[in-house]
């Protein structure tokens, strides 16, 4: 079974609680951890998370940096847990506009988890339906 999730509503979640948008994104990243664990436990074959669309580049600079920081921190902190649970990580979308440091963290995460026999965790970053050629 393939489950795909469009990560949406972080801003609304924060606004309803009188918190800044960044708090919503932090809570979203925490929810990703719980979701990945549950999906793996339920024997989902592939979990696709649409995390950062190409349109998201037009958000305020601080918000984009915070999202990139969350992504980087997630990849760095979850690699070992993915390996333990046999989860294979794959990032789809354009890489040429990402910070080279994030690209190398992505490459490392993919290489380190490549042997996993369990769920495929696919994270879409800088993706757009208008940019089919760039999707791999
Ligand atoms: C949509 O909420 C969410 C995003 C644009 C970003 C989601 C990405 C992360 C939390 C980064 C970490 C990613 C991973 C995979 C760990 P919104 O701001 O559009 O909220 P709204 O729909 O309420 O306006």
C-alpha cells in the first residue's frame, strides 16, 4: 500500500493556538515522526510526504530557512532510526536550488538507508506538477 500525505495546515494549526507559523512547522515535523512510525508499524510499503513545494520558495526568507533547518534536522536525527527499522529514504524533486549542504545530507541519508528492506519513505522537496522534467 502506498500512502501519500500533503503536509498542509501548519499555519492554521499555529494560528488557532495564537502561536507563530514556525511553531506550526515544528509541530508538523514532530507529527512526521509519529506518522512514519505508525506507517511502518502498519506495514505501509511506501509513504510519500509532500513537504516543500516549489511555490514555497516565495514564502518569507525566515520561514523558508526555518523549513530547511527542520528538514535538515529531521534527516540528520532520523537516519539511525530509519536504519534500525529497515526504512529506505528517498527524496524526490529538484535538488539544484537546495543548499549544497542539505543535498549532501540527503545523499548521505539515501546511501545509509539504501539497504533497508522495509518501508520506502519518500520526501518531496522543491516539487511541482508544472515541473515534471525535474521530478525523478
Ligand atoms: C504547510 O503548512 C506545510 C509546509 C509548507 C511545510 C511542511 C514542512 C516541514 C514541517 C519541514 C519538515 C519536513 C519533514 C519531512 C520533516 P502551511 O504553512 O501551508 O499551513 P496552512 O496550510 O495552514 O497555511
